[in-house]
C-alpha cells in the first residue's frame, strides 16, 4: 500500500511539472519571450520525454499541406541533446548523417533512431578558449556555445574520397580564430565501409583550408561572434569545393572590418577550393553570414545569407562578382537606423543584387536543390529559416524568382537536404531530424463518371453531375475539413446544416437548423433562396430536379469511396 501511495505521489509531481513546463513552454513558444524562450521550448521537450510523449514536431509534420502536394513527416529526436543551436546534415551512401554543433556525428537507423558513430573530429580549441577567456577576459562574453562545427560533406570522386568538415578553429596561443576545412580520407577499396562501421580519431583528419588572416579577439563585448562564421559547403564534380566564409560580425559598423572587400582577406567571401591540389581562390566577395551553399543541376552556385535587420538574401553567385556587403544591403542597423552604406538606404543598385531578399528577415538557413522528388517541385530550391520556422519552396526561372511558397514547420530549421529521390530531410534546432515524403493530392472526382455509371446512373447524368460539381469546386472542397470560400461538401448528406468549422456561414443558414436530408438538400440545390430566405447562395441553384438528382448521386458515390 505504501509503495502504491509513493507511486501515486510521484506521478502527480511529474504530471504537475510536465503540465507547468507545457504551459510555460507554450506561452514562450507562442510569444517568443526572451530570454526564457529557449528554456520554455526545452521544458516542453523535457516534460514530454519524462511522460514518454512525442514532441510537438511529431504532430506538426505528420501531415503538411502545400499547394501541389501534401508532405508526410517522421521525426527522430537526438538522444541526450544539449539544446545548442547549429549542426548539419550529410549523406554517406544510403546513411543520413547528423553533425551536432559539438562535433558528435550520428547516423540514422530508421527503426532505432539516431546512433552515435565512431567518428571523432579534430580539436577546435574550444576548451582552451574557455579557460583563457575566464582568466584573461573575464569582463567579456565568450559565447562558447556558438563556437561550432558547422558543416559535413561526404565526397566520392576521383579527386577525393572521404569526409570534409568545416568549423571555427581558435588558436589560443596567438589569441585569434579562423574558419577551417579538415579532410578525412577514406580507403576506396571494399564495399562494406560506411558511417556505421568506420572509426576515426581527431588526429586522423588533415587541414585542407584555413581562412586568412587569423582574426584577433574582439576588443569588447563577445570575444568571438562565432555564429556569424557561415561555414556551409557544396561540392561540384569532379574536384571543386565551395565554402561560404562568413565575416564573424566584423563588418566595420560594430567591430573592426575583417576585410570583406579586400583581396587580402578570406572573410565575407565564397571560397573555391581545388580538392586535388589544395589551392583556393576567392570566387565572390561582399557577403555577410553565409548560411546555405548549394550547386544546382546546371552547375550554378546558390547561397543564402543573413542580412542585418532585414535583407536576408538568396544569391545566384557568379565568378568574380561583388555582392556589396557592407557597402550596400537591404536592411538597417539593429537600432533601425539605416546602415552607413555607399548606396542609397533600401536600394541595391551599385553591386550585384540578390535574386530575392526577405524584408523583414526570416533568418534564412540552408539551401538545397530538389531533383526527382515530385514533378511539381523538381528544379526548385528549398530554403530553411530559423526565425520564421518555415521551409520556403523557391521557383527560379531565367535567373528570376517566380514564386516563394512558405511551408510552416513549427521549429527552427537549421539544415535541409534531399537525401533520397523520395525524401527530404530537415535538421531542427530542437535536436530533431525530420524526414519528409510526398503524398500527392488525390482528386476525389477522378473516377466519378465511371463510378456513377457502374451504380446505374446514365452517362448523361454522370457527366452532368461531374460538370456541375467541378464548377462548385471553385469555392467548395470535397475533402473533409478543407474549407475555401465556402464550406466543404464532404459528407453533406445527413450532416447538420451549417455545422462544419467554416467560419462564414450566412446568418440565415446558421440559424436554419436541422439536417441535410435528401429531400431538403435536393430542394436547396434547385433553388437555395426558396428553402433558406437570405442565404448567400441566392440565384446559384442548378434550376431543375434532374440536375439536382445527378448531384445527389454524386454525393452518395463520394461518401461510398471512404
């Protein structure tokens, strides 16, 4: 009995903690109160874990509606996630890899979840930096959580076979920092080697590239603004690697300029690295914080980058071009004052402009190209966002943006990648890997004419029903709980009048009462105003009993398909 009482008390306490965590987390999630915003979200996940409940993401991605297709998502939570932003996705053969910002590398087993690999990463100087800052710079912020391993790529080409890793490296002896790319060469022989079986120590990696000059610590505030490092990579066969090298918030407004416009500095540039020779060059200049880098099927380089207060950019990057930062941009200082730029505030005409700019900022993250996923998406770009918690589908034609479709995900998207022809992966700042597959939207009327004829309806009546109902779909959906300019017609026979979640029923119909019996619905279809005085469907009836009977047959056939 005593054990039972203790158990009940424990369950009550756990439930109370989880409930409180959920309320606080929900409010901070919704209102984005700072600085408890991240703590609130963490409380939600921790509380759900205690109770063995799925995360918010599981429900959010289970069914996502987009313009041309639906997406079905599965979420995998990283074990013992330490709630630090950053990280990246990579694909090694059929294995999906996740790089945690701390350098831990996981692979996905879709039955078990995310499993730690035996791959260790090279030292980045973080431990020494924390100790040095505490002893020598106690008045300044270290922001150690922002010193990240930024990106991971698996390459299998004649020029190189292995892994490439980008990260911020701190030289504590010289008290400076830089962006590095390290390489781990893998044997080409054998077919069993994979992320699941290969192990490596930090010393097994070699430095392929290090940005120059090594930047000295900042004289005030944060010693290193490492979350402005960029660090995304993209490979272009047979031998070129492109690195988005950020400027570490060294633009000359708040801190000394890192040399963004100078040929003597690698910062604020896209860097082209030859994997065969190790040689590199500046491919483009005038960038800020490059969060996404990708190559499309035509071999063109696309980047996404953070602006300041507004002006996040999608750029089609061309060899030798200058993209203007910090001389020109479409944002302002964080004080809302226009930045002291060479051009007119709010204009981008002196240097190469972006293909698209987000104003206000969406805090865009990674960018990926879609190929073979679905005919309505193929060739498009996918851009993640942090602030907007949105996946953007971008259609570009002749180097011009045609449309941008926002697809709400509900969490901060750190990386996006197509990992299989039928699968898109998202890495979220909640420590979750999400796999999305396409679920094409089916037309409920696709086989209606043949189906009605099989039920004994004449071909003329079947075609008439199809044509009328197709016209109705301008305002009314046939799917459950899908409402447009009018309520869904799904299951209308026998349904209580004005009983769906549609918000704009006329007052007359809303107060009419009763159910849509076959007799009542037929009369309404013929002449709505004769049945419900004041209905918004006045004058929109089908006009005769034959057409109404055809529609009733169609409604019955649709109901029988469920």
